[in-house]
C-alpha cells in the first residue's frame, strides 16, 4: 500500500462511512461465534493497519496487533494502548495456541502477502482449539479498479475460493458472505468507466459531504442487520467466520 494511504486511513478511519460500516458488520459477525462476556479472551488483529479495529476489538477481550509496515504501526501506537509488533502474517511471532480469536481485515489480498495459504496456516497455528477466525478481503475480480493499484491488490476473492482455502488450511467455515452489496453495482459501473477511459485514481479514502457520509454508513448499517441472520450473494467485500477444530 502507498505510504500516503496509511495517513489517510489514520485521519479518517473514525469518521469515514466505509470504515465505520465495515466495523459494524465485522463486530456483528464476530459476535456470532465469540461471546463478549467471556473473560480474558486473547485476540490478534493480523494486519492491524492504523489501529482503528484494535480499539473496537477491545470489547471482546485483550487485542494484540501486528503489521509489517512501520508507518501503520506508528499510527496504531497513537490510536490504541494494545501491544503491537512488526511482523508478517506469513510468519507470526507467537507460540502455537496463543490466541482465542484472530482477525484479519483486508490483508490477505495484498501483494505483500504472496502466499495467502501460508498466512491461513499461521492463523490456525496460533489459535487455540475451538478458536475463531474472522477474515475480510476484497471480492470479485470484475470489481478490480484504479483503487486496487493504489492499495497494491494482488487478488480479489470469490466466496467459493475463500471457503476452499479456509478448509485446506484446517478451518471449519461457519459463514462466508459478501458485503457492501447495495453499492456493488455503482462501484462496478465506476470502475468499468475508469478502465475504459484509462482514468487514474489516487485514493478512495476521501470523506464525502456529511449528509452523503451518513447515508452511505446507513446503507452498511442496514446490511449489518441483514447479515446478523442471512448471507448476501454478491458484494464489494467478502467476509468469512471460521473455527479451528
């Protein structure tokens, strides 16, 4: 990811509709497997970025964050008191069975993670038996656009592919569902137009006008309520909740 993206994320993560809406969906899905009342849960946010999710994950227990980019860790250190370490998801610096929960939000897709299967095996290794994994990745190659170049996207995933990778690593998938569904068509049209015109994009991380920001967050909040009970068949993002046997 371009270094400037970490600055944008750190500046806007608490206010931007996409980050707020994705966080709402993430926590609803995680709560399906993980109780907020279980004392002393150990959580790992594998690829914590600027640290915004670490503060939210604290409602489930004691989160630890890792990231490979020093700038991401510098921002995370200002955003949270959680322990942090510089590491790759392909080689986690933790003993086997160290965590009850592992989360990884928009990490496995990245060019800096050439072997996502190795990363998933690492997640299995550091989880305790019965532990939970929540993963989010960009969905569907036809939705690839100029923004993927900025954030160094290696791959966009289908639900079938992600489920297969989880099973091969040793996980038992409980939910694999798309999200950001209502906005998928506008995103597809925008990115198709960018491809046709050759338009370049510097970043998607820009704060829209307040009314639009609230509206877009409301759309994702509606999806979160749906996802509390049902899956979605297509979307810009893809979530998977899985358990280590």
